[in-house]
């Protein structure tokens, strides 16, 4: 007899009780939420008067399973992956699963039960997999216990499949929806065993995303689309030179324009035009006479920044990130030293949805509707700018139309709140123009790197010194996190251990950082410092292989003997590209590997260069992220991440002139387009036992794999990107 028929045959035994459950649930909108407080030693939190306390799983009378998601969805698919982990342990029917986003105020009110809501560093799944799985497992235990008590049987005699609870000895069955309210009376378990991933049936599968339909039919409301009755639109403008000030503006010149309500001074460097529509506010802003005090940074340019970075390559007081032996001494006495300088330019996040937030402020309460990657930080910023206690403020989180790290910063939340405070009770949507979004970015840091290595007579590396000169994101964003060793984030992918560990062993090694911070504000651009570190190191390793007269893969194998997981993904990428076989005429190959955000990644590229024109024919990406929650999403994330690896390689850079960023829209800041994108083949080699990130690591290996293939094709080393400045004609 099928499970469905069993449920229909034996549900009458619980039918009256279910009616009573539903009658009691009517006071709570006809739905029930299971509440859990982790660690599980705090069951009292789940026993409060409200049936929604510490909710992870809500089961509605029609058997719909609503899973609460605390991390932010911005296209990466984490929302679906997290729901899969909960649903797997819950043993529910995946076809009935829906989701709801958690607001930070609710999280704080419930004792931070959802823990961190920050979405960055590829942390969504790897940083919360354990406790979200516990939420699903604990709910399942309570549901089964509720059914068992009603039947007067032992819970150990019951089983559950797709939301149907069965008692094998008697043949009775019921559904989650029928016992949901009774389960609320259960004491949450103190021990919650989790499934072996080998037994997963929902997690680990390429299920369809939960957040696709409203994107396809256009019904999804992004922050830039959001409206409220009586809402006004504010378009701000700040001094284009970071650190400059607002000197004067002539509001009288535009206040009579159609729809314009006010022209406001927001702070020392920012003003805003408020109107009834974005377009009217923008037109008035364009016509507004403004005088800026651009300050001492007005003379800074890309050339002056580059000169300072070069000085850092020989600075005497660097921060040391990784050291073994005595690389300086070994290099000083070496008979053969290879040296090269590389650089990586500023990059902009360039999300399709520009910075925006809607805020309504009153002396008693302040609310914001909009996208953020850091809900807790956004709430703190909102409260500070509103000059209200956090409990009087709320962030209504929305899905994001692109971010890539930009909305980890909360500067736009502050500006929107300061504007709204000048219009009490009126909802105000603050929207940046594309040009303002570009000028006021938090840019991927600019760096240069000098690498020096010595080779013995057999072509073995005796010593390597890698000096990075450039910006620190941490000292700008979280200065209290700086230590006497500097900014540890600078050493992503080249650290001595951890989830960003170097994948090579050298008898003498020194990796250090000479910090120089221009006035251009840095931020967490997707992949962060892993991107340039992989380019610097992997291209230089290729240089060493060529100097030693060895195959680049064979040369790496010797250095990676103590790093089997790093080597495994490199071998997988090499096999995928056909490294050991002869390439077609005119086709040349390159490889690269790194570890980042807890995952081991590698890439292999096939390119051709004809009359100085590059064509990338194929890219193969290999990733070991430990456990795979949704293979289809991993494939999509990796292929998408290569867009971010190839854009700065081929086109994208932000340059500085007269103290300001020159690129102000997509006509001058080019990004990868569909027609430019090569085929990407994704290989997953999950070794299990750990949880690595996916959205960012493989960005880093795309560019060095292609650059190494370009050398194979032309005999030229490209050490500065983007390639639009390079001569690719063969030597």
C-alpha cells in the first residue's frame, strides 16, 4: 500500500484532534512555527507564550512547509541550498517547501537564534550548515514525538517520509500538518543527531531553486522597485574626490522645477534633491549649481598611486603573513634568481541594481526597506543615523539585484536615514544614479607584487619571497581587527594554514605586505584578495617552471607533494583539459590552482592568439568544496564566477584622475558580456569531511590560467591587466 493511501486510511484517528489544533491555531494566522534556540541547552526559549519563538520551520494546515532563511539571497542560490539542508533533516516533502526571509530586528528579539545574517565570504552554507540542519532535525523529532504520544506508542517505533509519519506495527499514519500544533508542546530535544551526508535525498540533489518564478514573471520587487504611499525619491550627490567637502549649492536654481520638493544638505560632503520621481530629482540634480572643496586628494592619479606602490616593493617594515626558513638569506647567496613584478587594478562592483534604500523616520520609530548583505550592521547603522535605540528600528530585508560585496558596506543606509530624518513621517527612497554608484564605490584594492625565487641546478625552488604592496581593506572597514601582524586578509590563498592556505611547500619562504592606503576607499569585491594573489603566484610559478625547463604541471606536482587536496583539483582540471594529450594546432593551454574560502580550486584554459587577437576557447574548472548541497547551483556559481575572473583580465579597471574615479558608467567600465564568454566545464571532486565556499574561490584561477596559456601561445608574459593594454603578438 502506498504511503499516500496509508495516510488517507488511518488519518481519522487524528481527525478530531487536528480540527482542535486548527481552531487553536486560528489566533496565529492559521499557521504554526517550530521554535528552537541553539545551542540546544536553552529549551526555555522555545517554550515561550508565542508559538513563533525562534522559528526555523513553519507548517501550515495545507502541509506547506515554510522555511525561514536568515542569510541574504542575491542570485547565488544559497537560499535554496539552506532550505535543502533544513528539509533534508526535517524529512518533509520538498515540493511543499517555501521560504521566508528573516529580518535582523526579529533575530535580535529572539536571542539571535538565527545567528549571523551576514552574507559574504562564501559563508552562507559553510558558516551555518550545522545549526540549520539541527533546526530541521529538531523539528522532525518533535513532530514524530507528537504523533507517537497521540497514538500512545514509542517514538522509536515511528518513521517519517515526505512529511508523513507512520507507525509500522499498527499501520497508522498522519501528516506534519495534523500534529504541528501538538508538537509545539514538546520539549525541544537536547541532542539532535544529524544524517550522514551519504544518506541525503534532498540535500546533495540538483533541485530547482525556490526563488526563480517571481524573477521570471517580473513580480519580484527589488529595493529599487519598492514603493510606499506618499513616498518621495531622493537622489544624492557627494564630493567626487573622496575626502573632499561640500562648499555651496544654489537650491533656488532648481526648487521651482516640476516635482522638486526640497534640496537638502545631508552631511559635510553630500547633498540630495528630493522630488516626486527619480527622473525629476535627477534632472534637478544635474541642473543644480554645486561648489566642492576637493581637498588635498584632488591631485592624486593612477600614476602617483602606482609610484607609491612601487616604493612599497622595497619598504623595510612590512607585515609578515607566511614565513619558513630564511628566504632573504637564501636569495642573497643564490646563483640563479628569477624576479618579476605584477599588478592588479581597482575594480568596481557595478551591480545592475544601484545603491538604494527606502526609509521612513519618525521621532519614535525608523524602518528601512532595501537590500543589504549585512543586516545586523545595517540595523546598527540605521539606529545610529536615526538616533534611536535598535529596538525602535527595523530593516525589512529584500532580495538583491546584484551586489558582489558592495552591500556589505552600509554607507547608503546612513545616507538614506539622514535624508529621511529631514522629512519626518514621509517615506523616502534614496537612489544613487549609475554615475554616483561608480564614483562612490568601495573598490577592489589596488596592489603590486614583486616575486623573487632562486632555483638550484636541478631546477628545484630553493627560496621564494613574495612582497605585496598595496591597500588593506580591513584597516578601512574594521580597524580594530588589525594586529601587530597587519591585515591577515591580505594573505588569502597564500596563508600558512586555515581555509586560505598556500598549496606549495618551499624550504625557504617569505610572504609579506607593505601597506599603502590611497584615499580611494577599498571594499570586499567578490573574491577579495584571493583574486590578485592567485594571479601573482600562479603566473610566477609558471615562470619558474619555464626557467627550470619543466612542464608547468610536473613542476607544480613536486611542490605540492604535501598538499594532496590542492593537487587533486589541479590534476582534475588538467585531465579535463587534456593536458597530457597534444592540443589542436594553434591551441595552447595554461593551468592554475589555489585554496580560498575553504575550498580547493583549479582551472585549465585553452586559448589561441592570431594576429595579436586572443580567443579563449575553453575553460575547465575543478572544485573540492567538501560537501555538495546542490550540484546544479555549484555548477552555475562556478561558471558565473569565471565572469568575474575574466572581466578584470580582459577589460575592467578603474583609473584615477584629478583625485576621482574616471569610469562612471558601462560605456567606460566594460564587463564581460555573453558574447565574449567562453565555454566553462565544471568538475566537482567533493572529498567530504568539510564545508567549503563556492561563489568566490574559482574567480581567482580564471585569469592566471588564461595568462599562462597566453604565454604558451606567444612566449610573452603579461604582468599587468587588463589585456586591452597588452601587445599579444608572438615573439
